[in-house]
């Protein structure tokens, strides 16, 4: 941990940064899966889904940045490299060869739902640790994930 004048205890900051890095890994993984879907989608509704998955990937950029910046604001190290992401994400791997719209939509909806679920669990965890700021960050991101899940599920 880096030194900081933040008044949260070192123990709280360490615990919260661990949770934040887990959520960071999942969000980066979700963004990459969204781009994979964007690049490889096929079918009669190609254009609308191509745009949907690109919009999702773009929408995830701000929450990813906010999580990483919260980590560093607390004195932690934001760990967003491929090695960190692959070691920490709880999302199932995006299936190879997925191109049919129904399968791609289901895979992205499942990943979104899992991300939203772990984000909500992290709200409570951050609260229990005594970090209302991080809990608030997670709350906002969970709302965005719920909205994006709705957009994806509307195509199923």
C-alpha cells in the first residue's frame, strides 16, 4: 500500500482494495467479452447486436476507470493486467467459436448478471468494512450493470 492521508485505517483500505481489484478484474473481463461478441456476432440481426455489444464495452470504460482510481486513492495498486484479470475474474470464460445471436446474447447476459451479483455483494462487504465511499461506487455501478443487462435481455 502507498502512504496516504486518507483517514480509513490501513486494515480497511487493504480489505477494500482487495475487493476493488476483484471487481476490476471482472469488469475488464466483461468488457473484453463484450468486444469479442461485437467482433464475431453473426445473423440477421447483426447490426443491432454489433452496436449493442460495442455500446456495452464503451459503457464499461468509465466504471472500470472509477474502480481503478478508487484503488489508487486508497493507497492501493490497481491491478488490471491480463495476468491479474485472468487470475481474479469469477466470470466464466467466453466460449470459443460463439457466433449465433441467441448463444452470444445468453453468454453476455450471464456474464452481466454475474458481474451485477458480485457487485451487489461487494456493496455490503464495503459497508461492513466501513468504507461508505466504495459502497456508493459499487451501488452506482450495479445500477449501470442492471440497465445493461436489461438492454441485452430485451434482445432474447
